[in-house]
C-alpha cells in the first residue's frame, strides 16, 4: 500500500484516526496494532509470518536476558568478591549467547531472503571454475516488505537490553506495535525502542495543533513525491534505461535529476509518515536534515537517512572501535608510526565495516558494495588527510568560516554525492563506468525527448527551486510549521489550499504518467 494512494490517505488513514479517538484512551494502542498488521497483511500477505518470527524471537530473547540478570542480582550481595566476579562472568556469557542467537536468527533471515540469490550466483560462478558441475540450487524467494527496516529495529532492541540501556518489555503487544507500526514498516525511519514504543503504546488525546502540523507534513510530502519525484522518474528511467543512447550534458542532467528524485521521493515519504504519526500524537524520528547543505561527506551522512547512520554508529562503529583488536591496532600505530595514525587507523578499520554494511543494506549487488566503498574511500581521504588539510589552510590563509569557501565546500560535496547517486542508480558497475566516462563527451540525444516536455521541465525546475528555498529557511533555524501556524487563519488556509491544488493539478499521475513505487520500499 503506497503512502500516496487514495486508499491510504482517504480510507485507511481516515478510518484509523476515527477509530483511534473513538476507543477508550488506554485501549487506543489496539487500534494502531490492528491497523498496522492489517496494513502489513495487505502489502505482504502470508509473508507477515516473518514479522511475527522476529517479534516473538526478540520478545523471548529479551526476557531470557532479563532472567539471567535478575538471577545474578538476587544473590550478588551474598557472594564473596571472587565468587561474585565468577558468577557475573557466567551471567554475561549466557546473555552474550542469547543476544548472539537473536542477532543470528533475525539477521540470518534477512540475509537469506535478501542476499541468497546474490551470493549463490557468485559462489556458483566461482565453483564452476574450481569444480565443474557445482551448483547451489535456485530458490524462489519473496522478500517481506520492510524487512531491512524492522530487522534493524529488532536487533537494536535486543542489543540495548543486553547492554542494560533498555529494560526488557513484558508487554508483547507494546513490542509488536513498536516493530510493526505502519508509519515505519515500509521505508523507516529505523526507530529506537525507547523513542517510539512508549509514545505509540500510550493513548493520546485529540489535539488541533498536532492535527494541523500533521496535515502540513502530509501535504508537503505529497508535493515532493507526486509533483517532483514521480515526474523526475520519467526522465531518469528514459536515460538510465538506454544509457548508450546518451552522453555529455544529458547524462549529467539525468544524474542530477535522479538525485532530486530519490531525495524528493524518500524525504517526501518520510514527511507523509511523520505527518501520519502526528495525527495520532506520535512523533516519528526525522530522517533528513537539509543534507545538500553539507560541507563534507561525513556531514552529509549525518544529515541523510539519519536513523540508518545512527544505527550503524551505535551497533557497528562503536563496538568495532572499542574491540580489543582495534585498540591494539591503535596503540601499535601510535607507537611505531605517529599519533595521528594511531587515532586514524582504528577509526578507518571500524569505518570499513560500517560502509560495507551500508552498501549491502541497500541491495544485493556488487554495485551496492562499490557504493559503500566509494564513500569509505572519500571518508578515508578526509580522515588521513587532516594534517595536509590543516597545512593547506595555514599556507593559503583561507578562512574556513568565510561564506565563499563554505559555498565551495557545499558544491564540492554535492558533486561527490551526485557521482555516488550515479553509481547507485546505474544498472551495473560496467554501466556506471560507461555513463561516467560519457559525461565528458559531446552531448548526444534530444533534450526534449527524455520523457518530459517543456511544461514538465518547468514544473521540475520550479519545484526544485521551492525545495531549495524551504531548505534555506530551515537551515536558518526557522520552523516553517510554527511560522505558518502564527499566520491569520485566512492566509494559513490559503497556503494549504494552494499546496493541495498544486498536488492535484501538477502531480505526475494519470494519462502519460506511470505509477512510481516509493524507492526505499524496495530495500
């Protein structure tokens, strides 16, 4: 079920809001849980069983870890120091076994369903050279909707329980709602248990301010998705569908337009789900923070798909950074090489796993591995090049804080990100290399035969300009929703009506346009 469909906006969301506020306050979570499972069943049918497996497994695993902790706590004060230390070691080992089993079960399911075809194809290709006739069987596997998102939320929950950062939830319904909430299940954001479970479970009273803020977000999200992203998809699919027919400026245009498409699509859907959550009094985590105003690759990934980056930081980067092997590497590099390398090498080691996971999370193909490694290499340049960069500023006298220099850094980062987007969208590594090379050749192809006419191109350009202006306002710390709410009612509703009319009149739907599924729903 698409977040932009009439069924979702008029029937599902409307009926669910009505039922929610008709239900007694303490029972309202049941409406959300029932609605979320209905939403998921409509989208995935019998594959809902995988969501149930994940929910039951982490529920039981968290309770098992809690029992181990409670058993130790009940006798801790009566034990001598050495015996207490030994019992604690046993308890921690058992908890590690439990959390390892939970991670293995859930990441194993994700890996099998999402990556079996990729790994089996590569193993078969290698095996045919080593042992003729060797073949792993071809399996017809269907991937449950949102498995890449809810699996990370589930794994994060059990790891937090293991670390003692979150208490095990004894209420199965609350945990089930956290993992299945319809606003998050399709494209994220990847929420943390302590941020979402409580507020989704507790009943909220109807609030006019929350309703209007939610409606604003939904309208703005629909504008981004239907007017911009779905229109940009026509040009992008035309050029990337036949890349050998185009070169020069048209390939560059397609690269930039794809960046606009994926941002308007993903950020637009995030605004729709955040607005949907606000209708129920639930604050859904932000996933974007004006990423194209970033001055470095690191800053870009702190602003783009923020919940994914935060998950990798907490559950991959920090554990690898603080591992004994990595600490030894840092001490060795500091002693034998330099203080700078002693700090940089352990970070680089941990970042390798972060970017490898980032690439593979996005898809089961070598181009996604290369996508992760592309950003890894760019990050390494910044990490190991700090002394050179510092020396550059000292020698040239350039003020890092000056506006012209800041603008140059933003443009540089934007170009690097667009190259990454070209790699992300190209059908293969070979096609990416060919398209990248073709950008530096003479333009071939007709500018007005790219799936969009002059009207479409004008709408796309003006819409992109509007998004830029909104981004500039937000970057200055101005809350647009708060500002609009302070306007007189007539002006306020004129703005709402204007955005609504723009969606109806300019949305890329109907004759001449195809249905474009949310891009990140496929991950």
